[in-house]
């Protein structure tokens, strides 16, 4: 039976998705479609670019060793923020991190592919702050079904969609393109099962890594923004009927920061263990 996988956002905890994909790959269970939000959107984009789970594991280890180099603070924005406030001028500062290095990295890993060049059906949601709509980035508009406050588009690169869906408000600058101001898809849809179903997938395995995220003891602007979003996402999930055939909820280790890349390998291992334990049921539903 063919199936799709929907992957939730969760910062570095999203490395658990790679562990799940590794376990599926080892058992010959390859999804024909993928959807993901934020960190899950990055995993979905890598799948859609044709990378194997083994190749994605190498990326996780690469990021664990040097992911901090992808963080590009908006120093000029920070320098002018307080002076602009003091003279009652509207600050132009929209995020601590510019996100350009991350997008360039994703461009290289996906080979600069357009959404339309994806190797499988893919859905990566982000949110347009100008309209308030979810923008569902997909490889083709064929077979998509209308949903309230959702706009479908196939007019961007995979790396652009991945960068947009990972743009945590106030942490990363929004992605400005095509007259849109795009931020983290988790603002409206942290686990995009509904979007994958609306794209024509009937059988969905959902992987949630966004539950039980605890605020680190060391409070920072980044953690305040990301944890606030995580709480909102949890409340939203309680109001949404998704429709997956199975929900996988890995027992993730405690992490001390949404961008602490060094902890990605242990999150990946947690996802792998969860999928291996659940493999008999996964096979009964999707094999």
C-alpha cells in the first residue's frame, strides 16, 4: 500500500524525522508523498529533492558539528532598533537572524530544485502575514482540493519553501517574495496531515515532535518566541481533526534550546527507536 508521511515542526527535535525515515527505509517502506512544517518541512524538502534517509543522516551529523555557522544575526538591524524607538521611528528590524545562510545551505542540499522538479508529491506550508492565509507550497496543483484560508502554489524553489516554513516569528526574518511575507507554517498548521490529504494522499503516517517541549531554564528571546509558538501550536492541534491512519509520537530527550544543533543526533536516534518499536503496526497499515 502506498502512503505519505506528515512531519511536525519542533526545532532541532525535527531530527527525529530523519530517524523515522531511516527505520522506514531499512524496512523497504518508502513514502510516495511527504508534507512537513518548519523542521518537518526541511525534512520533507530534502526527501522531495531525492535525498535518501542515509544522506539525510549525514546532514544531521554535519549540522550537529557546525550548524551554528548557519545562524546569521541581523547586526545592522539590532544596531538601529533602539535608536529608532527612541526617536519614535518605526523600526525596520523583523528578526534576530536573517536566514540567508540557512536558505543558501538548503539550496545547495536540494540542488536548487524548483518545487515542480520534486521527485514525489510534497507539501510545505508557511503563512503569509499580509493575508493571514496558509500558503501550501507543492510540486503540482493537479489533484489539490480547496481548503478554507489555504492558497496552493508551485511557484518557488524547494529551498525557498523550506526557509519560509522554518522562519520562526521574531527569530528569523520573514521570507519576502511574490508579494507575500512568509513565516513559520506552524502558526496555522504544525502537523500538516490535512494538507497532505487535500493533495490527494489517502494513507498518512503522522510524526509529531512538537509535544512536550519544555521551556529551557535559561530564558532568551529565541526561546520565548519559539516556546510561545509551541504553546499556540498545541492549542491549535486540540481543535483540529487531522485524519492520519497512525500517529507516531517519539519519546524525545530533553533539549535545552530550539537551535542547539549538538543535540540533533540524540533526537534522530529517538525517532529511529520509536519507528522500530512501532514497525509491526506500521507494516500492517502501510506495507
